[in-house]
C-alpha cells in the first residue's frame, strides 16, 4: 500500500542562514554558524514535530548549501519530494548582524533558485493532494514569476484550503498584500506593524472571504 501523502504542504523559499556564533557584529565575529532559515519550512518543521504529515515545496540550487538545506528539513521529518534542484541558479543566503541597536539582516537572494518559481511550478493534482496549503507574503515579493505563482495558487479552481502568512516587513507594500492577495484566502495569519493600529492589521486577516475552491 502506498504511503499517504502530506496533510499539509508548505511552499516558499528557504535560505542558508549565517550567524555569528556569539552576539557580536558580523565584521568582528571570528566564528559563525550555518543553518536553514525560511518562514514556510519553519512551519513545516514544527508541524512535523507535532506528528503531522507535512511536505515542503521549493527550489534550491545544485550546490552544497541547497543540499544541506534539503537534508536538514528532511531530517526533521518533512517530505521534500517536491523540492526541485536547479543547476542554473544558486541557493539564497542571508546573514544576521547583531549590533547594539538590534539585529540587522543582510539578504543575498536576488536571482536565487527559489525566485525562479512560477505558475507552472507544480501541477494541480499535486497542489490539491494535501488538505492544507501554507504560503506567505514573502514569496510574491521575490520576483515577478513568484508573484504569478502566488496569484495562480489563490485564483485557480482548487480543492485545497489555503493559509496565508502575511509576514509583513516595513519595506513591503502592505496595501498590495491586503487588497490584492488577502481577499483570495480562507485563513490569513495576523501580523504586527508598529506603524498601524492593531485593529487594522487584525481586521485585514480575519474578515470572511469568498473562496474559489471547488464545490463539487
């Protein structure tokens, strides 16, 4: 008998994360740690730890960092069968930079393998296999093709329920996310924005929305 597929599929970029081993600025740190960092794969890892069948879908480069990421996430009990390896684009990397004013983050993800994902990344039968598809507002900001991917996932005639983690950052266009993407999902996860009233953020993620899910 075939093994049952994932209950939840998490889709999005995971990068290699480089951090100073001690809380000192990057330019002063003599030793670093290397790990995997991605909002969607973090959700997958935690759900797997709770005993759920979870898959992660993305693209990584055909490089040591990409292989390390896939091995790390698979080692946490997450199905990585839907991760594609690209020889024409690298795995993204970001650095944490502890400073007296707080930790800064430096991203090197332009042109990454994950940024090449588009509306043809996965066929509908694989997308509709799980009960739940988890995505975030990070992905449409990666590239024009990733934006088309998220629009396709949200507007196609589908059987799967979608959760959308806004994951708002001050540099992002929140109005675009709220007006163009959030109305298309069943469940939007709230976010904190210190520049906006809390009620505004929570209302954007909690109001009822029409769903393009199939009814028959």
